C-alpha cells in the first residue's frame, strides 16, 4: 500500500516531442506528489509538485496531471529537449510520517537530437 | 530554491576504515533530514530519518551501528559509515525538509563512496 508504481522504465523521444511518464499509488493518505529530475552522478532536483486538490499544475514546459479517483498522476514534458535527458522519479508523501517520500522506480528519458 | 550541500562528493577508502559524510542546508533550517542510498540505475532507498537533537529513525534492514547518523544542528547532519566494506560502496544522498513543516525535500548532490 506504500508503493508508487512508475512507468515506463525507459522512454525515447524525438526533440520537440512530448514525454509522458505515469505513476499510480494505492494509499489514499498520500497528499503531496513531487517529481524529481536526476542527472547521472547528481542528486535529485525538484521539478514540480502537486496536491490532490488540483487536477493540473504547469510550470514552463512541465505539467503534472492528477486524477484523484484513479489514483494516478503523470508528468508531461512539452517540446522535449536533449538537455531533458535524465532519470525522472515520481514520489508521494503523507502527513504524520515525517513527510518521508515514497519513490517510484524511475524513468530514464532520452531525447534524441 | 533551497540549497543542500554534501561533503565530500567522492571518497575512496580502505576496507575497515570509517568514513564521515556531511550534509548541510545552506540557506534554510532543516528540522528533518533524510539519508538515502542509491544503487546504479535504481531508485532511492531511504536509510534513516533524523530530527535535530534526537536519535535517528532507521528503516528496516539498515544497521544503526554501522551507519551512524548525527543531527546536531538545524543545518548539519552527518552519516558515518563505520568499518566500511566493499559492499558499502554506493551513492549516498541526503535531503532536508524546511523548518516549519513544509512538504518539500531538497536533495544534496550526493557522495560516491568506494571501499577498496
């Protein structure tokens, strides 16, 4: 019930295309859903985050779509660029657990020039 | 955004020695810091949660006597890998939550530990 399932494991997109990464969760106590971007040999960097009271949040080329009833959320990267090539992790946290993050398994995104 | 630093970024040590990794929140106070371990091409595995001034809470399967965590101030937490062995070689990453209970965790750049 603590798991966050992420797909796909890897994704190859042409430059200018849309990258879509999906995550699903079971525990309805989760109330905060961030996405992190990680480059090789570096720590994860927060990209964008959403709470369940909104269905979509957009920051620049990055959009989170949230479906509370389906317990799913996704990251959309518009106009994908080679510099976006990285590993992306979805995560979830809840109150009362020191806000520990439960991470998805990660998606390795490659954007071809 | 908030900045978290780690030192050293890379360390190589001999088997049996101890290694200390520092995690600092540079521009905010962190009531809670977290330590993760990451294997190649894998997700982050939470090792322990530390709160300033109190003992760390370790995840199941993490040896607290081997991975000593100290969170002495609102800006500094340390992880000491005692009597390191080759199987402890990994990428260790810390994160910090901002003081005041906000939800965001900011991650450090990570420390690559290699035990020979």
